[in-house]
C-alpha cells in the first residue's frame, strides 16, 4: 500500500482525489459573460471606425484589434487585467486582449533585467507560441489550398 | 441585434476555451495556440468567413481570427505570386495587431512598474 503511494507513475492517479473539482458550469458562465462583453465592446469600436473614419466592413477589423490591444495593454499596466483574468479565466484570455496582456505582462515582469535582455527578450515568452502555431498552420493550410487549386 | 450576436458568439468561443481549461487541464497558452490553428484550418474551408459575416466582432475579436487573417493575407499574395506569395503575404493583415502589441507593450513596460 505504501509502495503504491510512493510510486511515481501512480502519482497523477493518487493526487486526483485531492484536487478540487472546478465548478465547470459557473466558470463557463463567467467566461461567457466576460468574453461576450469584450466582443460586444469590440463591435462598438468597430462600428465607431466604420461610421466616423469611413473604414469598410472588411478593413475595420484592423484598427479595432489595435484599439483593443492598446486598452488591454493599459489595463495590464495598472494591474487590472490580471484581476479580470482571475475572475473570468478563458473569457479574458481567448479574445485578442489576452494576447496583448500576455505580451505586456511578460515585458513588465522582466523589466528588472534591463531593456534589451529583460523587456525585449522576454516579450514573446507566452505570445510566441500563438504566433508560431498560427504561422505554421496558415502556411501549411495555404500550401494545401494552393495545391488543390493547381490540381483542379 | 448586431451587439447581441457578437456577445453570444464571442462568449460562446470563450466558453469552449474555458471548458478546455477545466476539463482537459490545458494551460492558457495551449488553448490559445490550438484556437489559432483552428481558426486557420476553418478558414481553409471557408467557414470562418461566414462566421465573421454572421457575428462581426464576435468572430474577429477572439484569437481564432488571428489564424484566419494569417491565412487570408497568405492567400491574397498567393493568388498573385503563386507559392512564394504565401510567405510574402502571411503577415500582411495581422501586421496591425502584432506591431501594435509590440509597440504598446514595449512603451508600457518602460513607463510602468510591475504590479503585484
């Protein structure tokens, strides 16, 4: 019995009963409300750019994303985005604002190591995976689509 | 109505992310990476464009649209220049997002002190 408790391979099985079970439904509702609110806010920013600066519906996404990123970076600087993130989980991580938050917070966190070695080197510590996987996936899908077009 | 649809679709995408976090015990970085890949693959079949037409910012604000824009830029140049165009155009549409994230992140890291 004592052996099975000290067995490393059994570890993940053994600790399972000690891990608190996350409140799935409650977490999902919180993520839905915060995520939905961020997207609704994005929609109002997008409409603002369409109506005031005469962007077309296709092009309005770019300045909208840039605005949301600026707001999220500022919220991160004041330490508010982390509080929202603790409350909402994926609700604030999945929108573009979460991408901006991961860049800004990584840069802020390593500020003490200097501007070059701290801020600039560590900036993409978390967001890098998003860019790498996005680029590789888009490259492969793009290649496949081009191949199909060339064949048909 | 436009706002309600954006709220519902955007919130729905976040719920999927939350369920991946809770049930499959993924880290946020894993969830974000898989969402970007999903966005690119969905756009490969032309599905994501329809979702954007339907939901507006509800589909463009979540990180899945990052993969969608990467592929869109790549295909735009790809139509003009063939296979080399994919590499040339891949960051064309996402440039605003990436450059503003870098610039704002850098400026804020210089101006502010880390909290917490």
